[in-house]
C-alpha cells in the first residue's frame, strides 16, 4: 500500500509540474512578451506589403513550376516508343523499329536452330534479340545523347548570358548557340527556334525542351526562361546562377562516378565470370559442357541461369547507380 501511495503521489506531482510548465512558465519567463514583440516587429509596413506580395507571387510561380516538374516525372514513367526514339536521336518511326526488331528475332531464331541449339534455346535467344537488345540499344543511345547534351549545356548558358549582357535579345542569343554548339545541343536549340518561329511563345518553346531531352538540367533551363518571360527580372543573373548550378551538378556527378568505380568494377567482374568460365570449359572439353544446349534439361538449366544472372546484374546496377 505504501508503494502504491508513493507511486500515485509521484504521478500526481509529475502531472501538476507538467501543467505548470505548459501554462505558467511562459508567463514567468517572458516568452509570451517576446513573442508579442516579435509579432509587432514583423507587421509589414505599407511599402513592404507590396514587396511581400511580389515575393509571394514569384513563390507561387516557382511552386507551380515544381508541380509541373512532378507531373512530368509521373508522365516520364510511361514514355511512348515514338518519344523514346526521338530522345535517342533516331528519325525512325515505331513501325520501322518493330519491323527491325522482328527481323533480328527471326534471324537469331533461325541461327540457333541451324546450330542445333534446340527449340527452347532458340526461343529464348529470339526473345532476347527481338525484345531486349533493341531496347537496350535505344536506352544506350538515349543515355549517350543526354551525356553529350549535359556536357555542352553549361557553356551554352554562359554564351547566352554574355549575349544578353552585350545587349542581344534572348532569341538572338539562342540563335548564336544553335549555330555554334555541338550536337545534340545544336539540334535541340534549333528545335526551340523553329517552334518559336511558328508562333509559340519563347518560354513555352524552351519548356518543351524537357520532352525531347528528359534531364533535370533541361527542365531547369525551361523553368528559368518561362518564369522570366512571365514575371520579368534580371535574366542574365538568373541564367548565370543556373550555369553555376549546372556546373556544380556536373562536378557532383563526376565525384559520385569516381567514388562508385570500385563497386562498378566488382560488379563487372562478378557478372562476367560465369560466361568466361563457360567459354574456357568449352574450349578445353566441349563434350562436357555441350549438354547445356543439346539436352532438354541442360537447356532448361541454361535458361534459368540466364534469368538469375540477369536479375543479379540488374540488382547490382540498381545498387551502384545514384540519383542526385
């Protein structure tokens, strides 16, 4: 009983102390008066209200641009084949791409059947050649084009900044970049000029750059131009800050790539060991390993090994690729 009474007394004292801390301490410590003084100081004067309103308007525009960016990222998850071909820098139609993929699949199927690989192995090879290899090549071309674009974009922004400071209009500065920049930056800025020439506002034409080149840096450029076209401001300063951000992002990407090279080398060695060992065993004792593609059980095992190796390579790739 004595222990229960002590426990109840302790809990009651803790509750009373908590209520006193919440309601009485602010009055005794002067925090309430300090808050009132800060509130009175923070009241905007009539001249400052207009500045606050302008800042709020610019903030709303930035928030709207960020919402558009998020919506574009959601759309990017389901990009149609025609857009992917354009992003890879190919002038092919989706029909031509599908026909070439089918021809490649049929050729690999026939070659596997002629070499005695069996029906299951031929089907697996045809599927990989007709579905996997063309899309991998498309992704490779798209990534290489984006890297070339990002390599030249900061210098192009600097050229635009110098042109604006020299008194040239923004459109004429973009023309200078389109005339002298390397590919693919040249073709993308030519597309901006052509789009603006048919009547689209320059801000919207720059914003459409992200559809053809889906990288955050292209979206940053379009957002800066669109906001400046709508609300005005010092465009040379804004683009100068953008150039600094682009160079910082490029420097960070190179640092991340250097830090992850050890993991990439390890993943490459681990992923290449099974086919290398298989090739060496085939060169030394062909009759021993040829059961993998001549016997039905071996073919099934070979297909399973390819699937599991593909999953492992995909997981390692996801582990060593960093988004920033």
